[in-house]
C-alpha cells in the first residue's frame, strides 16, 4: 500500500477514536464506558502499528504490543472491580 493510503487510514481511525471517546463520556452504563475505552485502546494500538510502518522503525511495534497488553490488563481489572467491588 502507498504512504497516502496509510495516512488516510490513520486519520480515519483517529476520527473514529473520537466517536468512541464520546461514547465513553456519554455512556449510560459503566459497561459501555469500559467497552468504549477498550475500543480506543485498540485503535491507538493500530495507529502505533501504522506509525511503525510509515516511519520504518521496528521499535514502535514493541511499543504497540506493550500498549495492547496494558489495555487488556486495564480492561480486565476494571471489569473485575465493577463486578466484585474489589480487585483482589
């Protein structure tokens, strides 16, 4: 794919992240907010991966993997806290 296509995809994903941010702010239930934040985390991970492709720097792939793991752990912890009222 060309560089222009990657840039267009990046802009589109960033705009969709703002839609998810609105859902995180407005969400009627806490579960909606958690899902919206998880979606934003996934979009940011993909954006970091696209940045790695655009700049030809492999270090960004490592950053994207760590960010994805942090997003997953955060989602699990918040979900457990919502369900049980405590983390441990």
